[in-house]
């Protein structure tokens, strides 16, 4: 409710929320396929790892990185 709180919440919409939207849209991470908290947590970690790897891969193409043979 404070001015600082509203600024922080607005910042969240720029930093965190788009990641969830991208994961749901591009990876189909809108529902878990596994049952149980441990399994769902593992599935979420896989989605996060895939998202991060896609970002790293795209960044390497923008920089013109060559693959190491």
C-alpha cells in the first residue's frame, strides 16, 4: 500500500512475471504432469533449466559465439 511497495510490485511485473508467461506459453508449463510435491518440484526445475538454457543459447547466437570442437 505504500509508495515504495507499489514501485516494487511494478518492478516485479517487469522482471519476474514475464518469465512465468513465457514458460507457460512456450513450454506448456501451465499444469504439472507429475503427482506429489517432490515430483512437481522436480518438473518445475526442469522447466526452469530449459528456460535458462534457451536464453543462454539465444544470447550466444547474438554474440556470434562459435561452438568448441
